[in-house]
C-alpha cells in the first residue's frame, strides 16, 4: 500500500492530510499528517483536455498565414499535411501526444479528429497507453453521405464539426440528426473568427461548443439558459488575435471547459492552459481563480460525459495527480505556479507515472 500526503481535493473541498492506495483503488483519505509518503504536494483529480487536434503536433507553423489559411478545411495548410500522413505516422503522433498528456496530469482528451473515417479509426486502434481519447470524428465529405456517417459513428464517441460557415446548413442538419439518433455527442466550433448565427447553431442541438470568442452578451445568456457548455482555448485564441471573454462567460453563468486546440501552436498541456486562463481572468478583473480549476477538473468530465466521480475519496478508483508544493494558496499555486514542471505523480486506476527526478520509473 502506498501513501501520498499534502493538500488533497476531496468532494467536500481541500483537506490537509494523506491518502493511501493499492491495486488502483483509494483505500483511505485522512486529515492527518502522512507517516511514510511516497510523495507530497498538492493532490487533485487528473485533468481533462476538452478540445484538441493532436495530429497537428507534426504540422510546421507558418506565422505569415491567417487562421483560415492555416487550419480551415478542406485545403488549409494543416489539412494538406494531414492528408499526406499514413497510418503508422498518425498512430505514432497519437501515442506521443497521449504519453505527453498523461505525464502532465491529463487522463482524457477530446480530439476533433480530421481525415474522416481513416483518421478516427487510426486513433481508435492506436491502443494508447497514456491519456485516453474521446474521439469527436468528422466526415471527410462536407456533404451528408449516410454510408460514410454510419461507418464513422460506429467508431467515434461523437461528431466534431469545424463550423457552420464551412458547410451547407441542410447537410449539417442531417449530420446532427443522425448523430443524435445514434446516441452520440455532437459539437462544433462556433463564433471563433466572426460572430455566427447562434440560433442556427443551437437548432443543431449541440452537446457543447468550442471557442465563442466573438459571442455577444445575448449569445452567452442563451448558452447559460439552455445549459450549452463552451470549451475555451485561450492560448490558441490569443495566438490568432482573439481574446476569449472569460469573465463575461463566467458572469453570465456559462459552463466552461478547457482545451488546448491545435497542437502545432499549443502543445496539449492543460497546466499551461490553466496558467494562461488564470492570468487572462486576472487581467479581466476576476479575483478568484477557482473557476479555472473547475474548468479543467469538473466541467471537462461533465461535458464529455465521462461519468466519473469528482474528488478523491475512499473506495473510488485512483484518479489523481500530485503537483509539487509551492507553500501558498493551493488554488493560486495550482493555476499560476504549476506549469513549469511535470507533476510528481499521476495515477489513473493501476496506471502510474512517476517523475524521474524523484527516483521513480515510468510504469505505463
């Protein structure tokens, strides 16, 4: 049985104490100092990366290109490069990204997988050993082709569309309707470069939206009222000259998840994304950084329908990471001061990664 000590996030908030675990299960959580801890620090559930395009890790960045020429389908730079990748190269990228994310505390990531059925099938068959994917596939054809959609829906967890602006709307209606009938999630990018018609978007009954950087107050009010979550990706937005209105989103009551977006410009690292979101919220006048922690831990699980208990408690499967202590306020330290180094330990079930500097070896 192993012991971990420090400031521990339970379902009832942080406590100072220790937990013990064995065979992938938490045995006890006690508000007493540890006796023989393997490691000590800030102990919180693993993180969720709610929006990625991880195959972009091998796409070179051309800083002269605007957003649409770099990433827009079907002929943006990244899409031309993705079409040239074979199964072996793609699978290798997926494993590289999965390993990187797990050692950075991420247990699941939602990937908006391009390259049609081929791209989604390669990701599904890659047998990833680190962070696990929630596959939001995308049909290769911009038109609704039932046979292609049925084949895709048999592989993916949901459908992730680029934007209503990239499709004939009638085709999108067919895609969304079939996706819902098959019991899968449907999500899309929305109002990223320019404001798009939110009524058209919401008529598709999306489970969540990505970005909404150009949303109006009225748009945010509607998302909050209808409980349509939004995944924000501040590092990516800032790179392309857009500032996500995080404070307005929170004040309106919008449920926010946190993602890293295109891996060619932002590595799939939620600790870094948390720091960026925290600094942006501070710049926008927010005095609490707790919402950032909720985005990365609580809301990501809910919007991706992971159905996992939130908070570390006895009798639950291991689902935590240990970040080195900073001796200040735990929430502030986690958000603003934890991106500089890997966690000391990441534990998901019986899968454990230990920071090599602590004389532990990798075990996944």
